[in-house]
C-alpha cells in the first residue's frame, strides 16, 4: 500500500548549541488516510504516536493512537486465521448444565442417583454443590 499524497514532515533545528546533531520533527497523521499507508509507514506512525509527549488529558492523541492500532489489527486479521471458538457465550450455560447432567448420546440426563442425593443434601444444608 502506498499513500497517494505526499506525507508532510516538518524538520526544524532544535534549540541546541550543536544544531547539526539534533532536530525536531512533526508528523501529520490523518485517520482517514491510514488505510493508504504502507505497513512500514504505519508501524512508524504507531511508534511516533506512542512517543508523543502529550499528557493523557489530550484525548485527540489517544484517539489517533486507537485508529492506528485498529488499522494494524485490521491488516493483521486479514492475513491471520484468528481463534474463533475459544470464548463463547454458550460456554457458561453449557458448563452449568454439565454440573448437573450428562449427555448419554441421545439426550441430557441427570447425573447418577448418588450425585442427586448429595446435591439435595447440600442444597438443604447450604453446604454448596458437590463435585460432579
């Protein structure tokens, strides 16, 4: 990817007696142009925005950093098969169901009678739930 517009970079000598050894640079970052930059330039923008000397009260710097990060993630996900099933909303109810029932190949059935009796006893006494 290449940017269609030239990238404005301002270079001016730093306030230093050794003007030939130090410079300050300003980099203009436009959220709307991020998708047009090369990967290398985008990585440079990420490092530059992280090094920005702005306080946390300057929310615009944080917003731009977020946009850069999201563009990096967007590109990364385009090339990577992400884990899709590691965490799912159905895991909690399934886990809870498995505490009290088991799949017999055809349907969910209550765990064995000893488990049911212990569950009833602990429910009555308030001792918590038995281990499956």
